[in-house]
C-alpha cells in the first residue's frame, strides 16, 4: 500500500493510487485525506449495517417481517449527525479556500496563456522589478510528439528522462521558477478555454479568453514538476503538457538575467534587420 | 357515480391490428412506454459502442485505433446518447407504463401528446448521430458544449437542433406526467398515499419543465454566436465564455437529478417488496426527494470551482452542495432501515437494488469529496470525476432501470424472466462495473485528466484494468438483452398477477400481462393494498 500512503510525488508514478502531498506551501492533501476517511468510516457503518441486515433478516433463515416503518428518534439522529460532520468539513475547507484565494504579497508574477495546443509563459515581474521581455512558448517535446502519432509503432516506454518516463509529460522549454518565493500566476486563454494544472502544486485554474484568473504557489523543494492541460480544448488537448522546473533562488536569478540579455540581443538584431526598411512603425 | 359514465360505451377493444396503426399512431400509455424502453435500450447499446471505442483506445499508452479528434467525438457522443437517449427515455418509458397503473388511471392525461413526445426522439437522434458521417464530423467539444471550443465544430447546427427536439420531447413528457398524476388519480389515492416512484416522477417532471428551456436558451445563444455574429460568449466581442457555463449548469445540475430521482423512486418500490416490509419513513423519503430537487437549483457552480469564481461564490456553492448530503443520507439510511427487520429474498430486482444502494452511495461519497472546493482544485476534470459520475449514473441510474425492468417485466409481458440468467447478468455486471470504474478513482488522484486519448505510461496498468472491466461490462449487457428477449417471446413461465410475493400497489391488482386498457373504471382503493401511506405515520 505504499502507493496509497502520503508521499510528495513530483510526478505520477506507476500504479499510484492517491493524491500527491504536493511541494507547495498550500496543499489540499490533508483536506482530501480527512474527507476520504470520513467517507470510509461512514461507508463501513452503513454497508456493515446493510450486510448484517442481509444476513440476519433473510426469509430463508425464517425471518418474519416486522411491521414498523418509522422512528422519529432515529430519523432525527441521522439528520443531525451528518450536519455536524458537514460543519466540521466545511470549516476545514473554508480555511483552505481562504488561503488559496489570497494571491497578495507575491514576489513574482508570471503570465500563463493557453493556446491550442501549447502554453506561453511571460515573466512579468520579480522582486518588485519588471522583467524585460522574457517570455516563450512551451510545447510537447518532439519525441513524444512523434510517438503519439496514430500507428507510429514507436514505444512510449522508451521516452525517458533520468530513468523516469516522460511520455506526453515533457516539453521543449520548461517554465523555470525559484523555490521559496511566492509566485502569482495570471492565467488567461488565447483561443479556447484551457486549464493549467500541475498536481504537485495542488490546484488547477482555467485559462479563459477575456478573463484574467489568478492563483499562487510557493514551491518548497527544487525539482521538475509535470502536469497537463485539464480542460478539453480540442483535438490535441491530451498533448499540451506543463513542466515547471523549480530551482534555487540564485540559480533562478542567473537564468533570468541570461534570458533578459538574450531578449535584448534579439531585439537589437531585430532592430538592425528592420533598419533598411524605413517604414514608420505603429 | 363514475361507473355510470363508463357503461355508456363499449370501450373494451384490444390493441389495433396493424403494425403501423399500433406502434406509430399509438396513444396507449403501455405501447408508448414500450416504445420508449426499446428506444432507450437501443441507445444504450449505441452509446455503449462509443464507450467501447474509448476504452479500446485507452487500453494502453500510444495511439492505436483512432485520431484524437474522433476520440473527442466519441466522448461527446457517448455522453449525449447515454444521457438524452438511454437514461432519460428509459425513465419516461417506465413512467408511461407504470404511473397510470400505480395511481389507478386509465391512461396518460394527454395521449396524443404522449405519442408526439416519443416520436420526436428517433428523429432527433437520427440527426445527432448522422453528424458522425458528415464531412467535419460530429460534435467533439464535450457534451457540455463549452464555447469557444464547441463553436469550432462543423456540426453545431445539427446538434443544437437535435437538442431542441430532445428538450421539446422532455417538456411534453413532463407536462403529461404532471397532468396525469395531479388529475387522474383514482379516488382515495391521496398524494401522500402515492407510491414513492410516482412522487419521484412528479418532482422530476417539475425539474424538467424548469430547466429544459434553460438549456434551449443556452444552445440557442451558441447557435446565434456561431451563425449570426452575436457575441454572447465571445470575449473579443464583449461576451463572456463563463456565462455559458453558468447557464449550462443551471440546467445541468437539476439535469443530473432528473436522472437520479426516478431511480430513488424505483429503489423505494423494490426494496420494500423483497424485504416484505413497508418503506421506512415514507414521508421523509418524499420530503428528501423534494429537498434534493430544491437544492439542485442552487449548487450549479460546483461544476465550475476551477473557473476562478470569487471566493464568496465558491464558499456559497460549496456549502449548498454539501447540504445535499443530508437528504441523500436520509434516503440511504431509510433504505437500510427498510431492510432491517424484514424477511428478505434476493431475486434479480432486489440484487440490483442492493447494488444500487451500495454503489450509488460510493458515488455519493466521491461527490461529497468533490464538493470541497479546495480538494476539487485537484479532482476537477480528472478521472476521479469520471469515476464519480459513472458510479452515480451507471451503478446508480442504469442499475435502477435494470432493477425496474426485472421487477416489472412480468407485468409487461405476462411471463417470468429466467431468474438464473438474470442473476448471471447481475453478478457479471456488478463485478465488471467495479473493475471498470473503481480504478478510475486512482487514475484521477494520480493526475490523469479526463477526455484525453493517450496518457503517460504511469497510468497504464489501471487503464488496462479499467478497459478490461469495460469490455466485460459491455458484453454483460448482451445477457440483459437475451434475458429480455427470452422473457417476452419464449418464456413458458406465466407470471401471476401479483408477480412478487411481497409486492403491493395497484399495478399488481391488474392481470399479467396488463391488458391493453386498464382501470377503465377507477379502482376502489383499499389502503392495505397500497405499498405506502397505509400506516399512520
């Protein structure tokens, strides 16, 4: 039952039976487990009573039907007790919801845009400073894409990164983020509705055209966390994975600086290219 | 007295002789009920065939059989056909057959409308299914038809017209059922003496009238967005894609109760019969159905926890949704209490009913978990949801329909079905359906989104188990078909008028098979013959 016990799987593992504990400061795992056990206990009681009834009150064992069909006392009990259990669960869930909804105090903002069938990431700000033109498209990496073609005869088992199968869960360019920083995501849809979901971060949020949704994470451990689009978005809905690469702060800052430099060089190159054509812009 | 009027004319003719006359022009509630049930069974197999394509493609990682777009057509069509073609018409068929017999009415209140509401359906589904053979293919945006995606399809107009027709059919059926129950009860059949099945349908019919026009409105807005340049749901034109989801689920959530309340009614008839003990807490059962129906109107946005609702809305819809667990719990506890102290036998209808109580409750548990908004941020749009709604719709709604078929087929056909084969069908179905759907909980929790045609190898084992369960469950339903055909055409075993020892209610006072016309003269009601309401509580 190791696969049922609470572990912080970064990525789905074979025969996994339960939700990951996640790697973010916020996680619905505890809520999920409480609800699960409440259900299991009630289930054991109710189904237990049913099986006892089915055994004891069989005609073949000579049971004679009783005539009663009502008991106010019992009915009050099984209306009130569930209400108490629900209040307990509701209280727990409201707490979880309140923390989740609080996107204030973020040290970093990333804009996520869903397209058919890829994601675009734009780094908006980091530690109170605007980020200069760092943004890129992230889509299914090429070997998965070849393998997933109908009757490709390629083996999905062969697609591995560091001993872990990444078939349909790897991208050409991952989203790089720092650990230990509260990151706010602004999530929008570019064409149809998508949903940005990385199980290890504990939530999904729909990417809807015309609406800017917000959500946050604060990743505790460096690692590579994989997810997928969770809202049906057309034929390649199953083929637009998400990869979040969480790295230590210093490493991230270095990476971000390199990206900013590259963006500058690219911009300069573009300006140079455009120079011979003196057509006024905008 | 009512007697005098019926003696004036000789109305004891049988069914019309000609096939066309009898079936196409029928105004008889029993024949129309039969038509509904046959139609529903046909759709069950067509929708099932689509499910087989889905499970075959998902048998192992990699794309082996169909293109992703066709896979999406299959998931969309499977849902539309099963919901609007199999489950809903089956319940309407059962209402047609049984409501007049249970309340002592000679027929439905509006027999010609009854004919129309049925005969619309084959045309609607012909149109819907024909889109699969058209260039551009059938609808592939999911049965929920969320724009903008659904508007990318080429078959929008066909699908929406088909849905309008289904809606008209449902509304007419609902009006007919309400009119029958409120106006045609035999003297002495007070509302609080009606069978729970009749109560459940009365309430369901009001839900149908309330929400089918909402669906019609939503899809009409889709239609004008697609073809007439309106911008209801187009963000670029000032519209809002989320608006559609609100309207759709304002229909959609009552809709899922439309598919389960009649099931509650059926189970509340069958369990007392085979426990030989009156239903526990009759009034509480009726009140619970009514409360669930009321709550169904104020919980719709729990389908939308991940669209980024304001926190206040999430909290409201979470609390309201959790409340549903209370009346639903009452129903389950009352069914168990009905069994407690009874004298039980386990014929096929009872087996399906017991399986219903257990497996529907499992679906209810996952429903409670899904109601918790923070946890739903993980569950939403995963196989956990797929497992949840198949537990409530397959082992819930569909099992109740099978239970009803076994329970009442002696009354319909005049023959007993083969108990051995009925039990084989039951055990084969109940085991396979759990092999099919239980592992899907694990897949969802492990992170497999729904509506995807291919997946990472980590999900391979449970998908293979689920697919094996799927093929097995599909094949098991051929046994069901065989049992029905055998019972109707070949069974030598005559059914008694009261086909089950513990059966109570007016439907068991008429001969088996039920003659073409029953209760031409309103029956004189003896309270101790009724299943419910005869004890003072």
